[in-house]
C-alpha cells in the first residue's frame, strides 16, 4: 500500500513538473513592450460619456454604440460603413471620436477635422476644417473655436470658420501658446486657455532670447546638422513669461500686468466662470513663495492677492482653481500645507471656508462634480499608498465616501453630472476589471473581467517587502524570485530604481511585478528588487522633500537599506549584485557605483544626470537651490568628480538628441574616465531623445540584459 502511495505521489510530481515545463518563457520583445501590446489585458475601447447624460459610448466590431445606465439599454449609434458613406472617407476602423460638448463630436484624420452634430436619427457629419500642415498645440473648445500654433505664433479658427492670426513674432525664440512654458513644471501641460464660454483666449507669451543656446546635433543626416535649443541651466538665466488675453469679439489683446522679477513663474492659469477674471499662481524663482493673484481679463490690471503660501524648502502648485458648479465665487485650491496634498475651499475674497480633505494620505485627482449631491469626485491614496481609489467629498462638510469596492489601482471616469463612474482597476491577481458604479445609489455592473494574458507564462514568485528608513519611515518594495527557485542556491541580484520626485514604482497593480522585464530576468535566474525610497511620490511632503538640498544622498541611504536586506537573504549572492535605472534612476545608479563603490558589481545607467549644474532651472533649483546658494550640495552630488572611485563594470547609455538630460552629461563623464584612466562601457542611441521607445526599446533592453548576463552571472 505504501508503495502505491509513493508511486502515485511521484506521478503527481512528474505531472506538476511537466505542466511547469510547458509554461512559456518571455521573449525580450514581450518583456519589453508586451504588457502594453499583445499581452495587455483586454478592456473596452474608446470609452466616453455623452455630456449631460448617463450614456456611455464605446467602440466594438466596427461600430460606435452607447449604453444607458442604470437600465442598460444599448443603441448602435454609428457603423463604420455609414461613417465612410457620410464623409466620403476610406477609414478602416472607427476613429477616435471625441465630444466637444453636448450634441457635438469630432474626429481627426491627418489635418482634417470632421464634426458630427447629434440629431434625432444619429449624427450629421460635415467637413469642419483643415488644419495647416505645421499646426501644433491644437486646442478645440466647446465653443467650437479652435486654437493652434504654427512655429512660434498663435492662430484661431473661429466657429464661423474665419482664421485669425493672433501673434506675429519674427524671432523663433519668442513663442506664443506653446506647451513647454517653464519646461512643463508646475503641472503645466499646455499654453492655451479658452475662457469658459469661449469669448476670450488666454495664452503664454514666452521670451527665451536671453537664454543660452544649447546644441542638439542631428546625426542622421550627412553632413550632421546642429539644431540649437534654449536650455536654461541651474543658476543661469531663465526665460521670461507673460500671460496675454485675446478677445474674440473685439480682436484686442491685453497683457496681464504681473509685477515682480521677470524670471518668476506664472503657473496654474484659471478663469472665473463669468470670464471677467484670470487667476495666476505666481511662484518666485526660489520656488518657496506662492501668490495666488486675481487679474482683470478685460484690462489686464492686477486686482488682488487672494492669499500666499510659503515654505522653508519649496512650494509647488500643480493645479489650477476648480470652481464649484454654478458658483462664481467659491473654488477649490490644492495645497500640501498640512504635509499632504489636500483640497481647501476658498472664496474669491481670499477667505478660507474650510479644509475639505485631511489625513495622512494624498488626493491624486479631481475627477468631476455631482451638483445634485454637492459632491466633488476625487481619487486618492487613503486606503493605501500602494493603491488609488475614488471617493465623493461633500463640499459643504467634507464628508468622504468611497465609491469603488476592490483593492488595487483604480482609474475612474465620471459622467458630467457625477451620477456614474466608469471604473477600471487592476491588482495582484486581477489583470483588469471594468465596471460602472453609481456614486450615490449603490449601482454596480461589471462590464468586463479580462482574462489573465500571462497565465501560460512561467511567472516568478513576487513578495511584497516593507523596510524602514533611518528615521523609521516605512519603505515599500517588491522582491521577485527566480523561477524554479531553490532556497539552497545563491543567485545574482538586479536592483531596479528611480527614487526621484513625482514617480512611484511600487503599486498594487497588474502585473504584480510592475514590469515584465523583471519577470524575464527572474526566468534567467536573477533575483530582482525594486523599492521606492524617500523622495518618491505619493507619500506626503516630508517623505518627498527629505532629499531637498542633497539629491542622491538620502535616496542612497534608503536603497542601501534594501541592499542590507538583500544581503541578509541566504539565497542572495552579495558578490553578484547589479543596479539599473534611467534618468533620475541613471543618476542614482551611477551615484551608487561611485559614492558607495564595491556594493554593486555591475551598473547600467541610462540618460543619467552627472552634474546638477547642467540640468534645467525649474526642476533643479526646486530641489537643490542654485549652485551659488548650495555649493556643498552640488559638489556632493557631482559624479564627474568621483569617476576614479569606480569599481566593477558600468555601462552608460544616452540618446544623442536628449534635450532633457543633455548628452553632455555622459560625454563629460567619458572624458573624465579617459583622464582618470578608468574603463567605462558606453552606448548611444542616435536620433533618440530622453528615452528609447517602440521597437528599438527591445534593442535597448537586450543590450542591458546582455550586460548583466556577461558580467553578473
């Protein structure tokens, strides 16, 4: 009998091993781009809400259709064949149809805009307009006005289809309506701001003539061509910005009369609902003082400062005002004044009415409003810093209520009246679940539960890790074990890191590793470790500002806590540890190799900052002050003075067209390595800017993998 049991057990073990052997291994292409491509969990396509309704639209089977909630009534609104017949087009699939306002949609093919007007029988389509070939920064307003830039000047196509050129600056270094004002810091995503009813247009006017030229060479033509860009480096001369307002009715333009130094920052542009005023969060060059100012939109005159905020480190406004529905005098302001990003209700006299959200957690987004229930719909990290959930907040009393039900990271889109939200979330073990939820009526309907696209792959065990910084702060990480893990073996380790501002790597989402390349490396016999140290986002002001004035110091202390943890594991080979990161992570990788030599045998640093004096003003001076104000901080972080400390193997990778971390960072490092007789490996990607995307990213990740295989295995 015992022999029979043993035979049965052995047979079961063989079956299990056979099943394991049949599991697929990732290709490098799948590990690199698969989770955003062929291995992406399925979801609905082109989801939107029709303004003013409970109808949710999506695309499937060459049709655009709506679902009404809560009754679930489905209507096919448009078929591809019908659209082509109506427009004379030859589209092969339903294009990205976007709502302009209630009753109006549009889509774009090339430079041509097609507009659909809703009728009782569907949509009536017309050729709306054709944008010029060089049109950029296009903004389509619900007023049916269209603004765009050509080179450095601003144009508008009015709803009567008349085209007006608003500016005529001849110098290409004076731009109007461009999206790169203040290098997209302070939450700036664009430079064109229509007033609520489309009667006026505010826009950034940026003068960069005083900023030093920086050469970016196009090596893909013969002979190579230099294309100068304006790059204001820390401590240097910054650009100067104004806000101007154009009246569509009068054709006149006024300049908003901001006073103060010309290199201050004009951020978070907001309109009053009645279009009479413009609000600007003015930030000084030192970035430690904010003035929320009100200006007359008709004359440009300063009206008043509503309030000020100051900090002994930095104050960073990231969001424009959000006025309450049908209110011209009550708005929401975002602030970290209590240590966490929360919402505050003010009136336009500058009086604080109340703090709406509070606690040791972060508000991530204002998603919408529910006027009937007097609620703001937000996303926040209240349940866990590793998750994101949606909530309603009563704007009268701050009452907070969670909308969704499941652990994980939720992405939420409410309809215009805030009665329903389209909710997509993933978590450990949940690839993607798509649901519609009622914000106040308990309604919940799952529309799709995506199958696990990774089910057939040989996936590693992933452990959630919590360590403690020197000050006791919890640090969250993930440990990915090799597939076919044997606790009696010794494995090489790759530490992947970023650990810089505004980035969080470790979250409760799918895939559980957060990156298929980690799993690919685990299949190749590596332990992979990733941890968000102090300086990372979503943890509050104290956590994020702990690195202020000394970038690359506190962050390394925390990452070395991770190293100590790894060394404590009996299956980790402490003599075979590698580290890899890009951008700030490239700076961190190189810092660890030079400031703590011998800890890591191999490092791969992509697009790395080597000397913060060579990085742009807005970002660097926020976290480091100027080189004159903080010489010791800059010197400690300067990796060009520490090249001779290198032990082990270091591969540097850079894009030749990088205008974010300019190529000179790694070029200067290589020159210093030659001067110091230090051997460093180097690879460039011609024509690429700050990162390598698309199919060529597969080449990049193969290069990185090969380097670790060569020197770490």
